[in-house]
C-alpha cells in the first residue's frame, strides 16, 4: 500500500475518531447532564488506569519488536508469547483485586455503592480489551496497515452506535454499561478480523507456547514505561481532581470541568496528532543539532499561527461552540474558555518539544514531566479549590501548562549538551 493511501486512511481515521468523541460527549451532555458527564468521565479514567496496569502498557513494544523481527519468526513468536502471558497474568491479578474490592471502588470512583456490580463486571470483562489491544498491536507491527486502520475506524463507529443508543434509551446506567458491552463487541470483531486474515493457526495455543523469559518481558516493559507512567498519572490526576471537586462542591461542578477538558482535548488533538505523526519520525532520524533546531522552529512557525487563529475564533464564538459541542446547560464554563485556550497554546508548544524528547529517548525527562504536572495540578486543586471555586481550575490548568512549557524550553535550549552527553 503506497504512502498516499496510508495518509488518506490515517486522516480519515483521525476525523472519524474525533467526530465519534464529539458525538458521544454531545449525547452525554444532553441526556446525562453535567453530573452524568462527570460520572462517565470517572469510569473512563478508571478503565484507562486499570488497562494500563493489566496490560503492562506493552503495546508500543509489541509493535516495535513485531516489525523489527519480521525476518526472525522465532524471536517474534517469543515476543508474542511472553507478551501474551504477561498480559494474562497481570489481568488475572487485577481482576481478583478489583473484584474483591468492588464496593470500595464503586464508592471511590462513582461516588456510590450502587455500582458495585458494574465494577465487578468491568473487572471480569477487562481482559477482552487487553486481548483485543494485544491483537491490534500485532496487526500494526506486521505492517498490515490497511486492515489495522480500517479496523480502528469500524471500532470507532461500533462504540459510537452502542454508546449513543444505550445512553439515549437507558440514561446514565446505559452509558456506564455500554462501556462494558463495547469491550466485548470490539473483542469479537477484532478476533474475527484477525482470524479471517491469518487463519486459525495463529490462535492455536501452541504458537504462544514459550518459556517465560525475564529478558524478553523486561524489554517489553521498559519500552512501555513512559506510556504506562503517563497513562497512570493522567488518570489518577483526573480522578483525583474530580473527587476533590465533588467533595468540596458537587457532581455538577465536576461535570462542567470535565466538559471543559473534553473541549480542550478536541482543540489540542487537531494540532498534536498530526505533529506527532510527521515530526516524531523526522526528529528520530536527524543527527545534526542545527537540523533538529531548524525542524523545531519550522514546526512552531507552521502550527502556532493556526493554533492562535483557532483559539481566537473559538474564544470569539465560545457560546456557540459550547452549545454545539455540549448544550446550553454548560454555558457556565464560558468564562473559563480563555484560560483553557491560553493553556492549550502553551501545551501545544510544549508537546512539539516532547516529540523531540521522545524521538531522542529522553525517557526519564518525559516521566518526570508527567509526574510533576500531575503532582502540581492535584496539589494546587486540593489546597485552593474550596476557597476559590471552579475558576481556580482554569487558572491551575493554565499554570501547569506554562510550567511544562518552561520545562521543555529549558530542555530545548540545552539540547546541544544533552545530546552530546547521551551520544545521540
């Protein structure tokens, strides 16, 4: 498949994913209201946290080593086998732990013990998501990109249809249980696609029958360490902030904040996703510091005007966009939009440098960035929210994004010395 076809399919996949998220959150906003949006956000972040732990975040490593060992089937099967068993072992431990503490997690995450059975069901079905993500990682590593991209597009459509239908017909309970149903439906779909593509032999247990090797597992875990810590810190931060807001105010305020962060996600995705697709591999292949700096400056010159213009237009018509993406009930967040947009500009600039850090494998600095961001955010909210209300969340978001911008700029200004020390 040529590069033009890949580009078109990837762009279409991104658009479908973005529209899917917008439609789902529009339905949540209209049919569940702010409180329902907050509860669903809690469950989504909890699932993200659990999946990160249950899978060991090995998916990036699976993609890399599946592609790298394309001519060595024995090494490739060893990677698959160890990755598969590691995922099953971690999933098993997580299932037992969550099932035994379902009542506690229901109260902590969803603010009520009435969802204990939901949490228990989630624990049992979580393994389906772990396995289908494992299969998708192998598809990606095998460079079967057309099937991989089309499969992801269909997954977005399936989850949208199921989630929208159940949310409209059954309200908050429908929205929450749709997440579990989607896990199972997507697992069946992905398994059938993979089976039709590669046949029954791939699923034969013996193909994964390998000795559990410490070095292989270590390679997979190390490669996914940044994704693991980033995912865990982000999920814990968002869950923690909502819990503080609910305890100090109410679920509606937490829902307003969740809505603002959804809008922020849509806005930044327009710039960060294409930036990572294009600039990450470019930064990785460049060795000359002058060329790296030149490419970074070109990325800033290209993205910054669009980001500033987009932010200005969104701010100018913020009430219209809030009603379009959410509902009139969420117009209360309009005064916070300017803080969000300024924070997003700093975030976009920072993550242009993060692409460089990732490409040159400054993993410790990336991990430190996520930990500092999450720690500062939740600490400020914990000590200051009760006296300042929802507006504080906007200022904290802006402050934390300025902080990571300064952190990444410091890295960029010292890139010559850092690359020399690293020998990159």
